[in-house]
C-alpha cells in the first residue's frame, strides 16, 4: 500500500507550472506573459514553428552544399534532421511553452513574451535560475536567435535566416 | 500473439514506446492518475515484471539504449528518506501535466558529504533512468560538488535521444532543489 504523495509543495526552479489563479496575478507583473486562452497559444506556437520550417527549408534549398536536411512539422513537433544531429522543437501545451532540444545547446524551454512578441528562454524569465554556462550560446535569449546562432556556428552563413529575428 | 498483446498493453502504460516521436503526455490531467502511476512506477521497480512487455523486448523497434533499459529494469535507490530529518534535503520538481515528476532526496553527514540518496519518479523510462543515475552520482560527494553535475553529463551517460534531453534537465533540477532545501533547513537550524 503506497501513501499518497502530496504534491502541494511542488518546487519548480523554472516558472513552468501554470496555475490559473496565479496566472492572472502574475500576468500583470510580467506584462501578460501568458496567453489568455489555449487556442491563442496554439495559434501562436503553430505559426512560429511553421515559420521556422519555411525559413529553414528555404535556407537549405539555397545552400545545397550544406548537406541533406530533413525538416518536418507534424502534430505540434518540428523535427530538423541534419548530419550534425537532430533538433526537436515541440509544443508543451500545459505550460504554454515551446520545448527545444538541440545537439549544440541541449534542452531549453521558451515562453512567449507578448511585450516583445517573441519566445524567450525561460531561464531569462525566471530570476531564480541565473546560472551561466560560459559557452557561446549562453546569451541567446530568443528562440529564433538561438537557431540562427547555431546555424551560423555550423555553416558560417546567416543569409536567408533573417526571418528568425522575429521569433 | 502474446507479444503483440503485451506491446499494446505496455504502449498504453508507456506511451513513448508506441510512438518514437513526441507523445503529448499532458493528457494525464487528473492528479489521482498521476499519483497512481507514481506508485505503480515505484512498485514496478521493486518487483519482477511478469505480465507486461519490458522495454528490452521492444528495443530493436524503439531504440532505447541499453543503459536506459538497465536503469529502468533495475533502478537504483528507489524509496524515501524522512523529509523532516534536518540532514535530509528533498527536491520535488516537475508537474504531472507535463508528464514528469521527480522527487530526489539526499542525506548528509556532519561533514556535508552525501551518504544516502533516494528517488521516486513518475514519468517515462528516460526520466526514471535520469533520476536513478542522479542518485547514484550524488552519493559520496559533498553538497557543493553535486551542483557541478550537469544535465549533459546525465544525457551523455544514458545516450538519451533528443526528445528526452528534458528528462536529464529535470534530474539536474531535482539535485539542485534537494541541495537548496537542505541548505535552507540548515540555515533555519542555525538561526534557531
């Protein structure tokens, strides 16, 4: 017989658990960072990930010498397969986040900052976790910016990725 | 065929084995379901599984690395420590809606060295393996040394696939949360 695990004292180092009562209070503090409805989140996240897919498709078409790139977006998951590794960006609906996984920068969570109309690395939102890695990607704040830096790191080409500056 | 029946049953229990790409586990929205799964994952680790297909039989189809399977089938340090003990730090991270909850506890001696560590995890095989590895690695280290354990170390050791890197990050967070809890307890003790 197992005792019920009491989860009322959940500690999350990142502000990743969205509780409805807190959200309304916090919304005013963080410039309405959270979406008002789930459908708004889906709309924005889908739009962001589809844009990324289009931008990358174009980028690799323009530069066939970079190698074969398999970019698919299905069921809320954007998968980028390059010879250098696999990126997985997926929607995390309970948190209203986009979860990112990259062979260069590892796992990250991005939350939407309405004030800047961009997805921000949750580490920069949650003041409880300001640790610095000291690596070259530790200051990439925005979702598009991170991908752009990584692509530049791998292929030394930024042309065609300007659309990522808006994401 | 018995194997395929077990596969279907286990794919319900372990959604990740059914679909190699991301499966939204946020469909588990009821906390009671989460708690039941937590107790099942704990009981699973202490009993020999006879009635459901283990991930080992699916490894050629799914691609779990041997190290993850090993930690899943023989997890180390499952259990609980007394959280009211002043020498015990408890880190509880994650959320059932996201699919993973980890509770990691550490017990220190008077020198600040970690002598015992236990974990309980609700989540996928990779989450269980990550937290199992975390409890192994913290033993014998001091409280400050374990803060140097990075998610990339855990992910590299287990050969986690891209979609499961988040499990290793959560394990790192669990270690930090346990250390933070221990330190705040010790502060309170000093102040009293």
